[in-house]
C-alpha cells in the first residue's frame, strides 16, 4: 500500500512538473489566438489589443522557455522507441531547435531583404545570436556547472569530483569516452577561424561543418556506442508508460512545443530589438545575449539537476555534445535558410564586427577545449573561463552605455580577447601535449573500431 501511494505521489509530482511547463506557454498561446489566430478566420483584429513590447517579450520569451522544456522531455522520451541511428542524428537537431529558430528567422530575413539595410542587419543578427548562444554555453554553462559540481554540499559523494589541497584546485573529471566529441569539436573550431575570411557563411562552411557532424554520427552509429542512460524525472516517467501512451505523449509534446516556438520566436526576437532601441542598446546586443538565455536555460537546468544527483559525468557529456551540435549544425545550415529565402544560392553576409564575434567565439572554444584535453577541469580553470566571458560582455555593455571610453574600437577589443584566449589555449596545448596525444590515440582507436578494425586500446586512465 505504501509503495503504491509513493508511486502515485511521484506520478502526481511529475504531472505537476509538466503542467508548470505547459502553463509557461499558455499566456502567449492565448495572445496569439486573440491577435493572430482569430483575426485570420474573420474576426475583427481591432477587437484585440496587442500587448506592449515589454509584455510581448516577457510572455513570448517565457513561452519559449516552457516549450524548450517540453521539447527536451519529448526528445529524451522518444529515445526508447526509435532506432539508435535516428535517435542520435535527429534528436541532436531537436536539441538545438530553440536556438535555431531565432537564427533561422534572421537568416531568412537576411535573404528575403537581401541588398537592403534591413537584410544586412538581419544577417548580422543571425551571426550575433549564433555566437552568443555558443559563448553562453561555454562561458556560463561549462564554467558554471563545473563550479556548481565542485562546491555543492554533496560534492564529496560524487566520484567525478577530486578534492585537492590549495586555492581553487578541486577538479571535475571528464568521461574518457567523450574524447571523440572533443576532437571533432576541435576540428570544427579550427575551421570556424576561417569562416570570416570568406566574406560570409558559405557552402564550403556548410559542407565542412555539417560534414564533420555527419562523420561523427557515422562513427558513433557504426561503433555501436550507446550513450549512458541519463534519463530522470519527466522522461523517465514517460518512458515507463505503455507504448501507445508513450508515443502519443511524445507526439503531442513535439507538436505543441514546435507550434509554440514557431509562433513565439518572431515577436520575441523583434520585441527584443525594439526594447534595445528604446533603451539605447544596439539590437545585436539584445539578440546576442538575451535571446539565447531562454533557449539555453532548460538544458543548463537539466544538467544542474543531474549534477545535483551526483551524475556530473552525464551532465558534462550533455554539455559537450550540445556544443558540438551548435558549433556544426547551427552554423553550417544558416546558409541553406538564407539561400532559400534569397531564391538562389548565396553566402550569408555579415560585417566586420561580426567577424570579430566569430573569431572570439572560436578562440573561446579553443581555450575551453585546451582545458579539457587532460579530461578534467579545475575550479581555477572554470573561474578563468567565467571571468573572461563575463568581463568581455560587461565591458562591451559599458562601452555601449558610454560608462567607459576605450582608446580602441569594439572590434579591436574582440580581437584582443580572442588573442588572450588563443595564447592561453596554445600554452595549455603545449604543456599538455602528452595528454593531447593520448586523446587523439583514443579517438583514432574509436574510429578504427567503428570501421571494423581492432578494438580500442585501453589507456591506463580509462
């Protein structure tokens, strides 16, 4: 009796969690129905007043947050019923869907209004959102989750946490099986340094970046590498349902969350532009830093939940895999959306400042990967990653608000930060060249094993 009551309490709590996420989306669905849906079928649009800009951004942004949770839960639940190849390839795309929605919107506008001031600005905003999402994932995500892992109360029971004497010398170990992802992420990062040199994101960027991801997926599938089962909470509960109910739940969550993201992303993004203009803040700053927070938050919250359950290895695996998705698929497919809107092939253009943003994002990625090649990240390294990220964002904001005046341009400031990241990364790669060699050997072993060669060599630290 007690066990049944406990199971009922857990189910009720999980249903309550889903209800909260749905509740976050309902206000915007109501606004959309009143201002777009009903007028589309003949009702007088003058009867329904559109909310003010701030309310529009708040309501639509919260709805994207709720939809992102629903989408993530549906994707994890679906892994039980789809072939592994489909799960790895397709569900990875769904993981970046909220970020991609904003980027695709601006890439489409850039093609639709190509050659005009609006089109040029849209191309810059597409790059701004992409670079912002990637830098937030590392600057706040990797560093913040690492520090949370080490300094939460239960860190002493987490096997991934190593306590060391000295100031900020505690460390979080990284799963050696993530070596392949690190290598592919490094390849994508090195290519990203070349993107601004071509005058825009073009077909070669798409072929290389998307090709890297396809190659990675092919290795994982052929190698029959099954990811660790990290499902907890809502996905675990939905997977426990009977197959018909489980599939119906997944389809419903996919359809509803996709609908919410589709109808909310444009008013959210354009509302942020308007708010920035009203406050004297360039639209790109709002799109680069505020918009990605709504789409990145669910993933970071889920990872923090895993870490709090002493499953930090699974959490870091998710963060690294997500960065690989964003740094390949998110960038590489923008040229496709732009060309479709343009009506012919064309490279997605951007200005000099966005070139600096791409170089800075690539440099941050390079430094972050240098931190991981020894398969751990210390508190000191995490703090360095966090401080460099936050200081650059705050300094740029201070310049925009004319709180401080720099003797250099913003573009030059981005290049200086890029140089700092690159120098620090190169120093680490040189100092950790033996660890890097082992990382490459482990990855080559994985690839060889996947294509019918000998089994992967087991390193001593595996």
